[in-house]
């Protein structure tokens, strides 16, 4: 038999490492790479081959060069869809392309600029309340960034200020669903247990409440009529090329759920990690403050880009081969799952000297970055549709936060990783915060 170009981890070894991988998958990946090479393979449910890699040429081949030869796994298209519905994130093939073409124009840079004022007003309102509540105190900044990002997404999507109570209901539905989906991904053979102990039912009920609330805003908008400069207006009125029809309410709900989940958590985590890094690197924070209002400065964006290199929100992605394939001497059989470790390639010293150092100058406009060594928004045709939205959201929020507050770590302990669907911190990220001036 031809050498496939990788070794397969034995079932006995994987059994020993499974529960460690459930708690903390990245160290297990690095251990397997050290023991078996990059890429390596394991056998998962129903004897399916899963090939793990952080090699950029393989990732680029799967996500871009031969993207038609791959599709997302059932983990992304079925398990996530069970809670979020069949939207842009979970669709495949012609259905995905049809939705992408419908929605894409609303996320072009000039369209996103149209909701800048909504974002700025939301950030201003939130940080004024934040200042009153937390100036001079220690605060879990991750929880605050999660709340801020949810307010931004809610107001930008729905075009109206959402009450704290409604925000809580929607966030609870999103959070409980994600927690269960992560468990199903990490330990799929325990799916029966989560159904038996009521976890599945509770998550579905919570998501249902969030969906009902979202649809109440949609119905209110439709009843009001008129034109509105927000994403909801675009989604309601966009028409398919082939039929000239708009989305059904059901499909509209699916797309809104995807945008709520993808739109708030990735940005919230990126903002949290950025503030954490700035609190630990005061020289960079001081430079950012001196640069942030300069007309032609790119430093604010560089800081966020470097933060997302060190802590990529979407730290892992997968694809399943539709036919036998080969790239760089690596044989990928039909049905195999290729698991791309974005975190690992963005920490590889071959492409990023001193990879654990926080250095925003890596992203100076004059620097050249090797393709597919930096993928915070994915790559290929399925590059995150909300990239422009997320960058504008993060730039507005970070700029205002550093101008209004000084902050430092409440203690010197490093914050550990908690790789869920996105890359969360494990536990609280406690900062001592002090208002610099009163607005």
C-alpha cells in the first residue's frame, strides 16, 4: 500500500488522550505532532479518518485551491444547524452559494460604513454606563466585552436599542446552545447522555425563546414598513437572482441566528484578548494611545491583527473530502476529515519569528505575510462574510476604550485558553480599570 504521507495514531494512544483532549485539545495536538509528525491521522466515529494539520500549503489546498472537492463536516452542518438552523454558516453546495450571493452585497465595505454611527452610539452608551459602574474597580473584562459585542450586533442587526432583559434572553439562548454543541463535538459518543439528562431539551428551549424574541423584532419592523439603514432592512428586502423573491421568515431567522452567534462571540473574544495583551504590554498600549487619532496611522488595526494572530477567534476548522485527493505528498481519501489547526499555524516559528511575542509591527503595511499562515477569518470562498463588520466593530470599541480608561492586570497570572467553538479565555480576565476623563 502506498505511503499516505502521515502516520495514524493508534486507538490505544487516542483512548488515553481523549479525555485530556476534551479538557484542552491544543496540548494534545502538539503532543501528537511531536510523536507522529504534521500531519497525523486518527480514526474517529464509524472508522472515519481525521487528518490533523497546521501546514499552510495543505490548508490552502483544502480551503481554496480545491475547495470544490471538500465540504464542511456534519459537526458544522448538522450539529450546529440543529440549534441555529440552515443558514449561511451551515449550508453547503448550491444552497450555500445562493444564500451567499443574496447576502454578500449587504456586507460590502461601503454598506457596513452605513451602520458606523449605530456602532459608535452603542459603544458610547455602553462605555458611559461602564465608567459609572466600574471605574476604580476590578472587572472581568471578558464578560463586559461579551455584553458590549452583543449590544453592538443587536443594534446593528435590528436597528433598534434592545433592552437589557431582551439581551439577556437572547444571550442565554446563544450561550447554552454553544456549550452543548462543544460537548457534542468533543465527545460525540456521549450524545445519548446529553439527551437523556435533559441538556439537549434545555438548550433547544433556550434557543427557541431567543428565536421568538428575534422574530418579534422582525415582525415589528415589517409592520412599521419604511426604509432603515441597517442589516435587517437589507435581509428583509434582498431578492434572489433566480426567482426575484425575498427570504422566507424561516430562512431570515436562520440567517439572523448565525449573525448573532458569529457576530458577537468572535469580536468579544478578540477584544478581550487584545485588552489582556495591552494590559501586559504597556509600551504598546502607550504607543497605541499616541497613534490612535493620527489620520494615516494603521497601528490600531495592527494591534487587533496581532492579537488575532496570537488568539485567533476561529482557532480550528474542518472539511470532508468528496473524492480521493493528494497535496504535497499527502493522500486524502474520500470521506476523510481534514482538521486545520489555525491556532498552530499562527504560532509556528517558521512563519512567525518569536511567535509568542506580542508585536503589532508584524502587520505593518510594508510587511509581506505568507499565504494561509494567518487566517483569523478563515480562507477561500467561505472567508467570513462579516469580516468588515467585525473589524469596524473592534476598531471602534478598542479606540474608545483606550481613550477613556487606563487598565492593568488585577494579578500577574497568565490567562489560560479555553478552546470552544471560538477561542475563549479560561475563567475571568480581571482588569483594574480607571476612567481617564469624564465624557
